[in-house]
C-alpha cells in the first residue's frame, strides 16, 4: 500500500497568466526538498493559439547550466501527447494534472509557451511535492 505524505505546495503561475510564443520559466527554480513526487495542476484557457506546450526540467545545479528533461508517453483527458516527447502539448482548454517522479533531483522548473496562431490564451499553474512511502 502506498501512502502519500504531506509536502510542499506552491504557485508557478497566478490565474490568467499570459502565454507567449517562446518558452518562459514560471515560478523560477524550485527546490524539490527531498520529495520524490511532483504533481502539476494547470488550468488552461485557450485563446487564438493552437495549443499550450510545457516541459518539466530537473537539475542538480541551481543555475540550471545543465538541465535534464524526462521523456513522457501520455497525458490523460482529451489532450494530445507526442509519444517519446519532452514536451506536453494540450490542444483544448481545461484542467490538467501531471504527476511525475522527481528522481530525487534537487531542483525543478517548468516552462510554458503557446504554439500556432497568436498567443492570447491564459493559464494558472500550481505544484505539489510529496513523498510516497512504500
């Protein structure tokens, strides 16, 4: 049986944060604090862009001179996900939950951008770091 322990929560992007056509880090570089699970909660309001893209990066150095991206296989709901991609892609408005292991990396950051069309959509994003006891 897995037991989720309470952890650390925070805001990456406040409600109605604007998207741009280039990747922008929202929330800065965040310490994983020894937690092994990260959950992103994203509320996306689609504008004139085709989709929202986001990527989760981990690093062992605070300045992110070396960043590592995970390869993802799927996103639930009605979103579209490229197989073996380092980017999440969502083509419809809605709420997204993305759980991922931190791999015990010390730091993470999340970058967002709009793709296709004119970026007029908005989003909000929260994170939750926890441990799973096995």
